[in-house]
C-alpha cells in the first residue's frame, strides 16, 4: 500500500506539472492530477510517519484546491455531484 501511494503520488504530480506546463485547453486538469497526487502523498507521509512531509502535502492540497477553484473546475465538480447541470 505504501509503495502504491508513493508511486501514484509521484506520477500524478508529474502529470499535473506537465499539464500545466503545456498551457493548452486541457491544462486546467493538471490541478485535478495535483489534488489526487497530494492526497496520495498525504497518505504516504502518514504511513511512514514523516510529519514535515505531511504538513507540506496538506499545504499543497490547499493550493491544489485553490487552483481547481480558479480554473473553474471546482464549481462544476460540485454541481455534477449534486445532480445539477451547468
């Protein structure tokens, strides 16, 4: 489980960075990749008891959520979950 969290967090983080770097119409999904990567790395840091890494990833999770909100993905994710359409 720990190995899965480590590698999925690392690879999704790289995917998020790539998506934002290419600056295309799909780039905003990089924030979603970052959010999932952050959550995986939070789990990883917790499992290996590295509190500094845990605090860092919690901070990065907050910035990923801000990125989702500013990109316009956060409201659409919420409206889909509640059954509403844009």
